[in-house]
């Protein structure tokens, strides 16, 4: 049976109108890119709806990364942190005695990325689809925070207001009896963050909203710059589309 197109699937599910699909397809024809990501960027569908539609379209399981509490270290180290960030993937589970790696991916049709993951991990890759921003949130929570916790007892330093290192290791903080050393205390505490920054950092939903808004503005600025370069004859639109589709 032929695979139903994503746009048609969303229209049949009554979450997208024909006119909205045409607008997104016009945007795709003009700038290139994945239709699903364009629909989310234009706020025509939510990322959650897109993930469920992709799961049905491709017959690939969807995964709710917000429900994932931890990734075992031996699973997390299967994919280097930078690779996970660059590919928008997250290792979740090892199966078949370590021969199969279950991963969350934003683009399960990217054959090159899947091939590279197989080469890096020496495992069969079993993709589960997840949203790009959901993967980014989970990456920050499960990769970066766990890495910081793993290094916290052996590697950190405290600096004074002039940038001089006062403490290089936690052992420098504790004396022989385990009490904090008075000599290691910083001379001056860094200024507290401004109230606005504290409000955003304490609310993940607000932080994500801010990041998405910045991304939208960056995309708009990039489009304006590309249009100007095309008008100036630096390159043609066909050359630009051929480049971004590689």
C-alpha cells in the first residue's frame, strides 16, 4: 500500500486545512526544508500532533521523552554527546544483548544519519520518532545534567570577581575533618541574575517559548538575507535550493 502523504494525513485528521497546507508547501518550494518542521514553525500544527502524524505515516513508534526519567550510562555513552546534538537523536535502550539500540529521532527518514549511528554504535538502530524540541529538552536534561553530576565530585572550580581561580577541586573546599576551608571561600559572590532571567530559567515552558521565538526571528532574518542576495544576483534561487537539499 502506498504511503499516505503527511499533508493529506493531517487534513484527514482535521488538524490542518487545505489552504494552510498550500501555504506551507509554497514555503517549502521557496526555501526548502521538511514539510513537518515548516508546519510547526508556521504554528499550523503543534509538534506533538506532527509526531503522532509521522508515527502513523511511517509506521514507526512515537516516544514521549518527557516521561523518560533517566538514560543508563552504558546506553548514553553509545552515542557521543556532540553527535546526539548534531543529529537530533537520543539513545534510549539497548536490546538483544546489546545488539540493538533504540533511539529517539526527529528525522527517521535520514538514512545517512542512521547509517552513521550504526557505524558509531556497532548496533542495529531501532528508531522511535520524537519532536525536535522535545529531543532538545531531553538532551539538556539527560545528557548535560547527568554529565555535570558525574563530574561534580572531582572537577569544578570557583573564581573571584577578577577571574582568578580560587578552588579547582572539591578536595580544596573540604579540610581534613570534612569542614569547609575558610581560605577557599571566594572574596566576593557573583551578582544575582536579574529578576527576568530568574523567572524564565525557573519555568521550562517559558524558556522553550522564548527559544522558539528567537528561532523564528532568526529564520525570518535569514530568509530576508537570502532574498537580498538573490535580488543582487549573488546566486539564483535554484542554486540555493540545490544547496540546502544536499
